[in-house]
C-alpha cells in the first residue's frame, strides 16, 4: 500500500448553527459553499458532536476530544491534523471536502448508498494516496454515495514479477480474459463480489492513465501512478456504470467521465442518468 495510506488510520434537523459566520481565514475554495454547510470555531450542536466522534475514531494519534458539541480551538486543531492526514486543504473548517473524508454526509444530503474499495499497489502514486481517496470520496458524496476504504496492501512482487509488470502491455478492454491485465487482477486476494479492487501500477503501454476493464466476477480497475487525484474516481465509475451504459465518456470537462484525465480545480460532476445507473449497480449498496 502506498506510504501513509489511510489503512493505518482506520485501525483509524434540528441543529442550530449558532449564527455561524465565516472566519477571516476562509479562503476562495469555500466562498461558493453555503455558510450553513460549514462548521468552524463557534459552531455548536449535534453535527459538531458527530465531527468530534469521527475525529476521535479516525485521527491518529487519537485527539481525545470532549464530544460536547462545541467547536473550539482543540476541535479546530484536530480538524487541521485530520486534513493534513487526509491530504486535503488545511483550513480547520469542516466543509464538503472534510465531511466526505470523515464519512459525514452534508446537511440535507444523507448517504443512501455505499461503495467499498480495496486498494492493491505495485507502485507509489504521484498524487499521495490520501488525496486520491479523499477526492474519490468527495466526488461521490455529492450524490449521497459513501466511498468506504475496505483494505489496502502492497502486492510485494518478486523482482521477476515486478520487472514483468513494470509496464502493463496489452489493450484496455471491458472484458479482461488474459495477458498482463489478468495477471495483475488475479493478485491481491479475494474480496466480496460486490466490492471493487483498485490496482495502482507504474504505467501502461497505451497512452492512458487508467482502465476500468476487469475479469468476470472480479470488479476491478487499474490506475497508473501518473493519474490525477480524480482518475481513480473515473475508473471506479466505469466499473459501476458497466459497458452497457452510453455514452461511455462525456466531452463536458466538468463531468467525471470526460475521456481525458485532465487536471481539475473543481470537483467533477455526474449527470442524473449516470447517478441512476451507478446506484443500480450491485457494487453500490443501499444503506
């Protein structure tokens, strides 16, 4: 598993927002977000209790916060520590990005489904793993889908195996039946049939950063080390949408399924048709 992966961490309305106002250090990334969705110093109520509980559960070392519903300096410090750990913007404010990483739904947008991912690595990624996982969680949280970390491990290849899979040769196709793609996807142990395995590799022989094709009864995707922070979310989406969904890609650059793994400043979106198809997938489980 890539160094610092959240695998180590997971061993890691009646709510009054008390007239929450944005502190002076709220930056441009939060300006377009309803202030009612932000939690920061001065916030009080049940949602703060939830944040404190999740910080105590997920942050390492454990901050031992009083779960009193009061967002004070100690809670803010723990939020910043979690943000640093999760590879997201560090501002001490609980907005959409931090909520998604903590697994806390947005007000009025409860999680209705979950997708569990298992990560298998033969290469460190250029983007820190924590940032990849947090970005994937953020994309799907917009639509009430909770992305859960199932497990993570390095495949610990022998020198000969590592040399063979240094570059994945072959073609990315929907149905993987043989070759180096199948060689890779057979590894990493068994996972439940309704959960997805994400493999991180060094590179493909094709000029691509990812492939959503997989073997029968082995829902999986492959992401190259050069993939952007949203590349994993894109390939997971291919697995969820399946080959039956059309169009496979969308030329709108704001959509997650744009055909090119472009650098993005804004969180990519999905169409209503994509969301409907994703939630119909057996890998997207109602909760």
